[in-house]
C-alpha cells in the first residue's frame, strides 16, 4: 500500500496519485483548483470537539493520537480509503502547518497498519 501525506498548500504532482483532502475545514485561502483534490473526505477528519481540544498543542499529541485512533476504529470511511489505496497511490492532504503532528500522520499510519 502506497500512502503519502502532503500539505494542501504544496503544488499538485502527477506522482501524487489519488489526492484526498482529510481536513474537516477547507484550507484557508486556497481555491479548489489550487488544492486539486480528487475527493474531500471531511468525514474521516477528527471530530470538531477533538480538533478544538487538540488545537495543535504538541503537549497533547500522544493523547490526540489515541483519541483519533479510537474515532477511526468506528469510522466507515476507513474502508473507502483502504479500498482506494489498494488500487494505487494515495496522497492524504492536510492544511496544518506542523508536518509531524497532524491528523494526516495518524491516519496514514492507521491505514498502513491495516494493510
């Protein structure tokens, strides 16, 4: 399974494969053409309550991962992503500034563990 993550503000590349935006909110200041996603799967993003609680605070990162994985374990959209990943490369797009501590990192790892 080939799953990568990329910030939505980076330019699209043909090597990205299927580009899926995994944020609940559209990336600020970007048009649909700039994001160039094949699908906006906001239902796979952390709940609004979890997103607000985390607020990109590195001190909450470990607990955020645990809580988000709990959400993913009952999210039917996981199957859709696994099915798409079985067909070719997926690029999970996110808007956060932090490339290491964001939901796309957790989601990618979660999906790869289910391969």
